[in-house]
C-alpha cells in the first residue's frame, strides 16, 4: 500500500513539474514555476464547481462570521461614524436579513476554471500590405455595454495578417480603454516568485488572493499558478482558519479536494470539533471524485461520523493519522458527556 | 470656449457628414479622436459624435492603438457619412472596410525603397572593399 | 524677495573687481534681513572654499544613509529612547504666526544638502529616517490605522518634498507586497465564465 502511494506521488510530481517547466518556457522570464503545483489541467473543473450541490456545500462550509465579513477595510475610503439605534425585533430581523444578503454578495466565490486556450483566430491575410508599417495595429471595439471578455480586439500584423488579439493583448487593451479598479497595466511585482514567497511567509494569504482576483481573469494561467501556490502554502502551514468566512475558502477546499489532499484539513477541523464541516468535505469529495470507493457504501448522510469513517477506511491516504484524530475527537466528546452527567448527578437532577 | 470633445453638435439635415480625425494631444504629441462632423466644419469644430480614438505613436510593445465604436460607426456609414482618407485607411486595416488602395500603394513604395536601399548598401560595401 | 536681492547683489559683485562685503542690507527692516540670510551666508562661504570646515555637522545632510542602516536604526535602542512607541511625527510642532497654520507645510527643509530652517520636519530633522519602500516600519507610521490611507501632511507636518517621497514609497511598497491593503472588491458574473450545457445536468442530480 505504502509503495503504491509513494509511486503515485512520484508520478504526480513528475507530471506536474513537466507541466511547470513547459509553462515557464511559454511565459516571460520572471514567471518561473519552481514549486510543483497542481493546476486543473486534465479535467475541466467548471461543470463540477458550478453544479448546484457543490455550490451549496461550498457556501455552507465557507461560513458567515459577520465580524470577519464586515470587518474594517483598509481601502482608503472615508469613514463614517458608527450609528447606534433602538430597533424593534422586526426591524432587527430585517436588518439581519439585509446583512445576510450583503454578506452572500461579499462572499461570492471566484470561479474555478480550467486554464484557458490560447487564441489563434486568423481573420484574413493580405501579404500585399507588408512594408506599410513596421509595427502592429491594435483595434479595439469600444461599443457601449459589452462585457470585457466579449469585446472584440483585432491586431493587424506587419505582414498583413488580421487576427484576433491574444489574451494578454486583449486584457491590456481592456485596461487601457475600460479600466477596472484594482487592476494595473503591469501586474504588481508582488506576484514574482521571490516577493510572493516573502508575502506568504508573513501569512497575508487573503491579500494575495484578493489582488490576484483583481489583477487576473480566473482562467489566466498566472492566476491559477498564484492561487495554487497560496493554497499549497496554506495547506503546509495548516492555517485554514485565516481564510474561513472569506470568499476564498470555498475555492481552497475545492482545490484540496480536487487534488485529494484533504487529510490535513480534516484533522484540523476535527481538532476544532467541527464534525459537520468534515462531513461536508467528505461529501464534496464524493461529488468530485465520483468513482471513489466510499461512495459505493451506503451510509446514512446524516451520520457525520460514519461518513467520515467510511472515507478514512476506503479512500484516505493517511489512514492512521486520521483515525487517531477521530479517536481523540470521540474521547473529548465522551469526556464532556461524562462531565456533564457528573455535574447533573452532583446537582441531584 | 472649446467645444466638448465627446460631441453634442446639432445634426443638420441634408448636409454631408464626415467621419474624420480631430486632433487632440499637444505639440509633438499627436493624438486623434475619430469623430463624425459636418463636412464643412473646421477640424477642431463642434463634433456630432465621437466614434473612437487613434494614437499614431508606437507604444512600448511596438503597437499603434486605435479604438472604434463599431456599432455607431456602422450606423453612421449606413446613414451615408463620408469617410476621410486617413480614417478609411484605418478602418480598412481594422477589417471593417476593404483595404484602401493608398495602403497598397504606400506599402509597395516602402518595399521598393527598402530594396533600393539594400542594393545601395551592397554597392557601398563593394566599393569599400575595392 | 530676499533671494532676488541677493542675486542682484551677486551679479553686481561679479562685475566689479573690488572686493565687496558679503551682504549689503537693502531692506527697511534690518533684523528681518539678517535672520533670513544667515544660512545663505554660510553656504556662500563654503562655496568659496575658505571656511569649508564651518559646515555645521548637525545641519549637514550631504551624507547618504543606506536604507538598511535606517531599518536597523528603527529597531534599535537609540530610536526607542528618542521616540518611544509613538510615531516619529507625534512629538513635533510646527512654528507659525497667528492662530492658524498655513494650509501647506514648507516646500523643503533641506537646500543645498544643508538644513535650511530652524525647525526641520520630523523626517528631515533625523538623518537616519530614510523614506524607502523597504523601510516598512517607518512607512507604517504614516498610514492611517483606520482606513489604510496615507496621513495628510497637515497631520504629520512633514515637508512637501518628503510627503511626495512618502507617497512614492508607499505605492512601491504596496506593489512589492510589503504593505498590505484591501484591494477593491471584484464581483464576478458567473454566466461570463460558464454556461451549463445539457450534459452537465447529470452531475447535479
């Protein structure tokens, strides 16, 4: 068993480093990919991610801690003094409802997509105009009300071919003619390898993910690289709680589940005694990996512990550690029960 | 008081309208708006509508940038607006119109000049050797 | 006005061969004249090469302090005894006439690599405070703890040149990810990225 596991890991690492090397050749010189990161390449995650069941599970495990969702924002906006009000119960309920609606907007998850295909759409060739100019002509359609991705950008090359602009060119044009707040014409130096590691060491995961969202499209290979590096680093340091109740928690869980790395996440959740979240993640696992063994066994989906145990027995890669964590959890629960009973008997109830 | 760059001029009936450039930018840094104007109005006159921009200087990526509002341009062309030579060259390169004959002519001249220069250089090199 | 007076004086002196006194007072108020031109006099003297040692070491700013030194200094005991845990601008007070301070702070405190004022701004007065994007501890003192904006010079009282340097350093530090802030929120339109086809319904059921 252990041998097969190591073999699997070995193969996986070879596969992904190869990909990384290829990609680094394609990209510019500073976009090197030294850490082996898993990116959605072999299978398209979009249909799974956008399916209703997965979305509900991801939203549920994200959690809505209002203190974290509506935290103080360092966005240079002018502050207004807080208001204190007396409210009836109905008004309070209404306010809470509004807050929930707003929080669901703030917690909207960035879409998880496959790496986009390069555009090579040649519209026409006209070799008779070679020599007219030595530079490219870039034409952007600025028709009102078009979304960025549907905007037509065409390039006339010096050799007379008229083609659709590549993603990079089109994004640059979009930022020039239709600037989006937070996006810069040149990507910030923060995304370069050496600076990124520095920021991640300080644990500013949300900042990096937020700025990656603002700068890149969600199917940009650079975005996928950065997010996976951040997720790997979170997984390594096991500080999942930092991203809890943010819009990135869902994609983080999705990434870990997709790459079958949920053991550490499950253990840390068990240590915080969040059994329901564990069960949700196992359910997510079963939805993503439809051919997993634990799905074949019929377990009552309301029995969280049974679900978790079935997963540990059949699909887990680190059975022993997980089992230990489950035992510890059960012991804590049992002790607490015992303690409560003792208190009750002492009170003579 | 200059006219607003974005347009707003009265649309006179039965006069020729023209799609052409209006120069913005400053000394030694040309920048043009592609605009619809009355044919007889001056270059910096009151614009009926702005259709796009044209930056004739090459940027750091080796590109010349042009933006066109395709929806409004096709509308004005369908209304029978005239198109100035520079604009129709540009729209031809963009693939909206057939390529302007002057583009072919200029390209041919440039190629001829380049070939002539090459021959000249060869001759010079031969002379230096002798 | 004084500068103009001095200039005319300089041109005059260059034309005439006879040695002239360094300063000729051409103002109704002699006290004002002498006050303003004292540093100028010293500068002029140093240019002539006669009294170069007279550059006041406490006011000389010709030495360039590397950022690393400054970063080390901010963490040192010396810094702590001087400023405590307060930001460097906290214990500084502007000098101004009347009840209201001028709208803007002075343009610069350092002219010709010398401190040209009696009350230099909190950054100019301490040689070892260097505004640079790597000097994050210093930059953080000039950023609002409530909304992350750069504090106004009306609050920090630093001179206009230092304020500009501060703005550049903060933007650069943000670009390098040394200073974190909240990026503008981006809302996604899911339909732009994915439209469910009929085959995908199998997955949801």
